[in-house]
């Protein structure tokens, strides 16, 4: 009965659009209207130069939107103007939402961060490590829940199958063809770890395992848990794993750069697995499966900036949000892997990692303007957000371009911070 009620709730809100944050003149929150035009000009330049088909940017300060604009077209092969409420694959921007769901259960006393993951996912109890000599060896200490949230478990994504034997096993396992999260865990249990848990930072499917833990601890299917405990309370009416038929017209095409021509091309539709099928979904990927809008994600990010509360609705305690946005990586942990990482050129240059978020611990070392304590993440199709607790700024930017070679994220930061008239630092 409970499952039926949740599905009914999702159906009721399927035709509705996301609630908006209130707007204000930039000058009222210490920003310049004239200088924010540079963000508009930067976005138009990206479109005119064929770097993106379209882009939606939102900037908010002190909980008020000062810039919200859609620039360009829906797709390189779709000349219709991009709309502010169009739907984007947010890929790894799903991860902070999944971490938030798990930390809600942490607040309820459902687990400790020191608990072994196999307490909740017994499939992983006997997992082994493939060492540098190509030998399978036992884990010295079981991976913990804290490691699950910080990408230090030893799991991987399979991004480097040519040079890494563990990654090749990940590709061969076809994890994304699993029918559901339980099947995903069963497939994952057959794969070795890249290193001993806690030895280093490496981007991985750990957050998909996190979604399974949420499902098992809550007793709810993962998608239903997110809808009831995060999306509905925050008014995120356009965020889901499966795009409702009534909203399919707003779901944008994805793109890639043609390596031969250097020009953008549309990626053909392919519903072969969970990272491509957004309509008939049964594997709810907590690491990368959500679709959302710029305003929906702004509402989530603004709730986190505001200590876990938005419009009088609290999804997390303020201290919990502070703890999640604290660096949990030991200084001796080395970084490895590809994809969304807090590392630059293989080193933790000014960046750290909390519980579900990448962190800026030294803006000067990172080489891009910003503040100590920013927490953020991005997605494989070029989406990105960040929360600056010093300047009380939240920025969300949405595009659909896989493996973007462009410095858009750095350009966004420059365009945002140069518009400040009053700094709180």
C-alpha cells in the first residue's frame, strides 16, 4: 500500500513544474547587474563557437536568484530555443542527492560511519583485492560506510579497461545491464577491489552501492525514497530516474565531440542499459541515473547552502550538512582514476572530498577563483553546481555534452565572482 501511495504521489506531480526560488536585483545582495551580463556573454560565446548547443545557468545569493538564463538551442540538430525548464541528464550530480538520502538515515541512527558495508550489503563480505602482482588477496580491513561516501573503498568505474585489469573486469561484468540494485550488488561482488579499502581516493560505483544501502535501511525502493524524502519536500517536481511521458518533450538530446572533425554531434538514442534508458527504468543508479532541471537542482543545492532547510522544510540537520562538507580525506591519500574527480593532474591540488561532495580547501592551489569551503560536483554531460558558504552563493549550470574539452566550469566561476560588489570574506 505504501508503495502505491508513493507512486500515486509521483503521478500527481508529474504534470507540474518545479517551484522557483524568488528573484531579486543583484545589487540588493551585493552583486552587479552590469557585471553579471558577462555570464550571458560567455554563454552566448560558447553557443556561437559551437562548443555547446545550449546552456542554462542560475546564480543565487542569500537564497535569492540574481541570474537565470537559457541560451542557445535544445540540440545541435534541434534548432528550437532552449527553455529554462528543459530536462537534463545530470549523471554524477545524482551522487550528492544519494549521499543526502543516506545521511538522513544516519540522523535516524540507522548506521554508524564506522560500520562495515557488508553489514548492509552482505554480498560484498568476501570481496578481495587484486594487488600489483596480479594476485587476489583478502582485504585487511572491511570497507566502511565512511569510505563508501568518500570513494576510498577500492571499487572502480571501469574507465580505463585497456591499461587496468580491474577496470577491464568492470567493463566485462556489464554492471549497468543489471536488472535492479540487488542484481547490481551480486555482479559487483564478483569483482576484485583495486586497492585495500582506505588506501587512496578513486572514483567508483560506491554511490550506487549507497543507493542500495538506502533502499535496505529504509525498506523503500530507492526511487520512492528519494521522491518522498527529498524531491517532494523540496518541491523538486522535475527530478526522476524515469522521464514521465507527459514531460518527454522537454528531455534534451545528449552530445559528444567528434574527434575527427572537432565538431559536436548528437549521440543516437540507445536504451541498452541503465546509463542510456531513461524511460523503462528498473536499475536506479544513485551514482548517475537522475534527470533534472536547473531550477530543481538549485532548490536542492540551496537547501544544502541553508543548512538542510528550504521554505520551512528541513531535510537534514545543519550540523550534518557541515559534516558532509568537511574534508574527510587524509592528507596521505593519493588520487587516481578519471571522470569527475577532486584532483587536477593526478594530485589533490587544493581539493578534498567530503561525504558526497568535492571540496575546495585551497583556491590558490586549484588555480581558479573561489572560496575555501566550497562544496560541489559535476556530471559526465557537463552539468555542474557549487555552493559557496563564505559568499552565500549557489551556482547551477546545465549542458548536455559528454567529455567536454572546454574550460566552462572555470569560466563560470570567473563570471560569477567578478560580479561581486560586496564580498563576505
